[in-house]
C-alpha cells in the first residue's frame, strides 16, 4: 500500500517536512499500462493533487514498459541505434529515454553512496577514449573504486589535448578542429580532482585511507588535496608492470576492462562512439549503477559491490533500479523499501 511521505511540489510547505496527515485520498484512475487502479491524493496545504505515479521514475513516460529493456541493452554494450531497432522505437525516442534513465541513475548512484570504513583501500586510474573524432578529440576518464568490494565510487570524462604520434594528416585535422571549436583545453586535472573528492566525501573525516595509483607525477599532490581531512597512505605502482593478477592495481585494471566491454562507447576499434562527451558521462552512470547495484562482485559471489559496502541489503533487480524517483536527495524513496520509506529513514532503520 502506497503512502506518500511528503508533497511532491517543491514550493509547498509540506514538501521539505510534512505532517503525518498532510494529504487525503482523492480517488484513483486507471492507466492502460497498469493492472491496478493508481491512487490519487490531495495535499491539504497547497490543495494540489498527485498520485502514486508522481513518485515513480517513469512518471510521464511514453512506453514505460520498455525502460527496463532499454537499460538492459545499454548495460550490455548495445548502442542507441541498435537498441531502437530491437525495441521498435524511433531513434529520437530511444535517445530521450536513455537520457532520462541515465540522469535518474546518476541521482540514484549519488543517493545510495555508502559510508566507507576507516582503513578502506581506494584505487584510482585514468584511461583514454575519444568523442566523435579519434585523432583530434581525445578524452580522459578517471575511475575510482573501493578495492575489496570493487564498488565504483565515481567515473567521469574530461577533454584532453591530442598527443602521441603526429602525422601530416593528423596535424591538419587538429588545426581544422581548433579553427572550428577553438583550441582544445586539457581539463583532466579538474575531473581527477572531482573524482578523488567523491571518494573523500564518503569516508569519515579523520579516517585512514589507503589510495593506490600508478606513478603519474600529478597524483600525490591531487590526492593530498582531496584527502586533506584524512590520514592518507598513498601507494604507487609502476604502470609498466605486467597487468596480471599479482599486479597491485589488478582490481582497477580489471574494472576498466569490464567497463570497456560493457559500455560500447569506450570499446577500442568500434563504431559506437559518443558524439558528445556529456552522453559518455550518462553512459558511465548507467554502467556504475549496473556494476554496483545489480551485478555480483564476482561470478562466484552472491553479493553486489553496493551490498558489500553496506548501502543496500541485497542485489537490486532491474525493476528496482527504475522504480522510485530520486530527485529529492535522501528524501527520495529507497528502491528497497516496501513501505515507501525515504533513503534517510531506511538507513536509520538499517543502522538500528
Ligand atoms: Zn502540497
């Protein structure tokens, strides 16, 4: 039975903090895609009406039945065009659905961030890909994980300057791009800083953090800056070391290999390419949600990475991933709560 815990309208006084009886039942309606009637409610403070559907992630969606299917395809390395053919949707409709789902998952990932224990080990690395044009528009993607659980804390992309072997054709192409878009800036330092600070946010201040990276010269400074409120133990490994299981950075290398496999956009030698960087970022959020919440840590495991770090009590289903809206921060409904409790209340209950 659904019970709303607050008014969904932001300007209402019952939005941030609601009384127990802030709304009353206001009938119900039938939706073509639901077998049960959808209950409606009326807020006693602002007088506006809303329904159970107002709190769902597929609120106002056309073809909500295809959301899970699209998510499964995207998280399995299939591109937007092929997904649209498979689902029988137009390309534009598939793009819009992907965008909405990915933004929802970005909020879910942030809302379900765990509190990491003292003494946890984080691993950080960057890999390269590109947007639209391989030889002129490279991108760097910093990735941060918790080593033991393989929990992906954060990943995002940043533009970098083209580097490496320069042929005449390539120099001409870079000049052409520079004329069109202005000189390409290197923004990777900012992305590294933001990714590391996402890690610092989820470790208690004052706790001991072990950070493992390769020997890139800028990392020690960046790490000290991000983890200044912690006792930081920074361990560095030469990136020329063979990438075998005994390599201390194997967990992050393995995570990146899995990412390259499951996100078609970052595969090497592939037709699937992000034309714009911001859509790669959305694809990364879909992958993070799938990796942390749905997939097992290893095939032989029962638990997901998010379960191992304590942010959920079991692996989520695809349906739970796209269940409740997540745009109200910790006051959004927890995807695992049967009684529609908020994420904050669910955490308190789990801790008690
Ligand atoms: Zn209201």
